[in-house]
């Protein structure tokens, strides 16, 4: 029997917690409110606690990111941090700062510690260092090629190893970006990254002695000189599972529940398909689902070593997908489904419900748009202000009806 690694999904909101649970994550990671790299994630302490309770009830684990690089002012608040950790009772803390790790070991000696990708772990020697310091799992840097991962796995058989398989890439080493803080005053390591690597730049050549500036022109759109495509290792999933990582991580604590659900479901289904029949595993249908997400295009990044020419998009930062989220199911009863809209929807539109544990969704046509507030039939409805539509049971086949439950996502063609 094939032992699958843990599938670890992000949650920056309570809805994302619920979505990750529904779509098959084995574990979920969220930020310790106010004290993690994604400090801007919109989730309160009480919502994190509720998310942890929901996850534990479903048999899932929750890890809290405490991966800031702490200044003296943070240590002055550590008593409050300790109270929050005790209140939330996570399954592990994710840290990057050696001082923070030492503090955790002193004040929460029974708490498992995972070392963040922010620690830039690129070798077996670094893994052993953190293991000797008390880590039970190390998140390897995105810059580690697959061949080196296998060497690290062989050299470190008794410590957990986690790798990123999907999500945004950063121009800086393992996300330790100084551009955002230097230019905009928004520190990337405290969840406030301005994503300067996505901006459009005009490239200027300056002659040293004369000081004459000569613009380097590409076209009317400028030059996106640092715009990385998104990481996607779905095409290499079989090789990765065979190499025995302990956890596969999806980036995205600031992403929507649509992103969390679509990516988690695709990888869950792919991993289960591989376990059922590894010799005939084909990643193509699962890639097709990931292509229905808005992204910057995909790259396998450092998987094969140095970055190839296709790792960056120098022309645009716009999405490559023809699809986007239609809405999220909020309630169901014996007669109807209520769908809260995330984008405008029109009569005659086809929408597809993303069924947990299945790649083939449930597609229906909407002959009319029925306002959930008053039952009025409309030609279209915009998203916002919790605008919702009603979908009668008669529009959905009997065999598909039971598959559509609260927090199921739906997408449509743009």
C-alpha cells in the first residue's frame, strides 16, 4: 500500500478553513494572529480557534505560523502570545527565527515545532541543525532542486520534510524580500508585501561617465522584468510522492476560498488517483482543473535545477485563465440551493459545481437568475453585499443533488 504524504492547505479566513476541510486537506496552516508572515490575513483569534475546532472534529491537524523575525518589541509581548497559543491549542507552530524557536521550547516544551521556508533550508546539514535544535519537521526552500531533495531525504530519514508544490513564487530567496520594505515601507516578512516584483518597470541604461540615460524599450506595455509564474508541481507529482516527502504544501494564506478549494481538490484527487494506480497515473485531468484558476501561468521553478526561460512572464501579470469563480453555496434544503455570488452572473450562463473528491463537477445551465432576497427573476445579478441567487432542485439531476453541500464552489466562463 502506498503511503501518501500529508496534503497541507492554507487558510487566511474562517471560510478558507471550512473549504480546505471540505475539499480534502489532511492539515491546514494559518497565521498566529498578528505574529506571522501573513499578518494581513483577515482572520481573528476567535475565528482561528473555531477553524481549529472544526478541523479537529474532522480529524485534521492545524499548524500556526509564528514565522516572523522578532525584534525586541515583540519579545515584550510574548506573555500575550503564550496566552493565545494556549487558547488556540494548535498541533504545531511554524517558526523561522532561532530566538523564537528557543522561546517556544522554553515556554511550550511539548509543542511540536516546524521550521518555516523562511529559514532557507537547502541542505541536509541545515535540516540536521534544526532537528538538533528541536524541530520535528523542516519546510525546505523552494530553491531546492528535486535531485537534492532526494539526497536530503536519504540523509535525514527521521525528521519530517515538507515541500511546496503549488502557489506564488517570490523573486527573493525563499520570500525574504527587501524591495517592498525599502521602496514602500511595507515589510514582506510581516505580511505586508507590496509585490514589487509584479509591477511594470521601465528599464534604463545609464552611461557611467556621462550620466546619459537611454531607455530600453520593449513595447507599449513596458517590461515585467521580475514577474515569476506560479509554482505548480502537479506534472511531477508521481516522482515527488515516490521520493517520500512527509508533507506537500499549498501556498496561499491571502488567497480566496475558491483558490483554496480548487487547488486542494485537484491535489487531493491526484494523490488518491496515484495511490490507487501509480503505474497509470496521468496528471493531465488534474492540471485541467488547475488551469481554471486565475494565475500568472505555471512553472516547475527549481524542480530540475536552474530556472528555465519559461519561469517568468516578461509581458504581463494578467491571469491566463478563461474561468473564474461564480459563487459559493451557503445553504441547501430539500427544494433549493442558495449560491452567494463572487462575480456577476447572467441568465443562460453555465456554472460548474466543484464536487469534493471528484474532478468531474456538476454543470448546469441557469435559465434565469432568481434573487434569493425576494424571488424576483432577473436577467443578471452582480456580486457584492452578500448578493445571492436561488437554484431550484428541478434544475439539477437527482444523482447530482446530494453532492452539492454548503461551501461547495462553483465557477463559470469569463
